[in-house]
C-alpha cells in the first residue's frame, strides 16, 4: 500500500505561522510525513519568506507526534557535511527517530551566486557530493574517531557525541533520477531513493536499474525504500484547465509526466497506479501554503481510501 506524505517549498513563502499550521495539520490528519525543500530563495525573483531548514525541523521534531519528516533535499554545496551530520543526529534524537536525512549535490545557481557559495560544474559537484555522503555516513556510523582526507573535505579525529540514539543515525535519502551519477550513490549510501517528477515508464526503468546497482554493492532490493516527489492539484477538469492555462503541456500530458491532478476520486486512482509501479511513498508537492481546505480534502477524502 502506497504511503502519502506532503512536501512543501520552504523558500516559497514559508514562515512560522504557515509552517506550524501545516505541520500540525499533516500530523493530525494521518499523512505519513512532511518534507520541505532547503533553499535560500527561488530560482527566479521575487524573493519570498524562506524559513531556515534546520531551525524549522527542530521545532517540528518536538511539536509533532508521529510523522516522519526531513529535507528534500539539503545540499552539501552550502551545508558543510560535518555540521549537517551533527544537526541531523540531534534532531533525530529529539523526534524519537523520525527524521529522514535527505541530501543532495545542490543545483540552483541563483542562491549560490547571491549568497556566495560555489556550486561547481556538474562533475566536480557530484565528486564533492560523494565526499559529503562519505563524511556524513562515517560520522553517523562510527563509535570511534573518524579520519577522512578528500579533495573537498577533511576530518581529523571527528566524532559525534552524544552518539545517535538510532544505530547509524537517521536514514539517508538521496533524490534524483540520474542513472549515471545519482543512482550509483543511492546504491552505495542511501536508505531511500526519491525520484522526482517522472513518468511511470522511467520510474520502472530506473527502479530496475537501482536493483542491479544494489546487488552489485551486496545489498538487497528491500534495503532501499522507493519514493517519488511530484506535484498535486485538486479540482475538476474545468478548474484544472484554468490553473494550467499557460502550461506547455495538456492536462493528460502532465499526468503522463507524473503530476497528480484531478478530483479526490481521480487522485486516489492515480496514486494507486503509482503504487503498482513500485512507489512505496509519494511526497505530494503542495504549492499553495495557505490552502488548508485542499489539504483537508486530501486528508479526509483521499487518505482513507488508500488505507482501507
């Protein structure tokens, strides 16, 4: 049975009032989790409210009861991995083991330029990401001091104290669809693969590739959860036509590209089909942070039909 979580864009108007309202609703309604992006700002102006990631997750850890949560995803390009490991272990302990540590290489040029971070070309960016994953994994897993010398990061006698309450600390999630760079890193380091805005066919193809890569790393297919992040919009065909009036693709084409669009009943059907492709958890991207009525429709008319 597919699990349903909510994902929001933290740089797109998120402040304390909105975050607290959404978090409590998601926790109360029975969603599996709440995830958010980690950005300074959007790729294009105007700049909006952008609540800092780890501060927001610290509040959430102690003010929700049951949901899993985490970043989708936190980039090593502007978050130094030793500090990310320290914060993640602490927040996971505070939540009694509910954090999913989503990590990424970084991608958005505007925020890196505006705030003085070096994004790097793609090849060295992923080389740095691999080192960041190695550093974070070693610090979370090792009860002894860690030594690491790389091209981007150095650790000398580094250790996380107190040790994470969960053995190995919070599970690592890696997001992305790339078969050459992303999926090999998933197979080596991650406990969860999060595909992003993709079609059923591509997901099934990459899912099968991940199984092969896991086997090559001596890991079972079941050792990595398969999830998907994609946009959701609730409405009848007329309302959706208006919402996507300026889109390049038709509504059917958008659905074929992975978006979940329609009435509550149609959304239930689409989510069921995602479950059949192998998606175990879907993070529904909820763009309107003030639309609590729509969120309630998902919670009261969609979730019960998927858990029945």
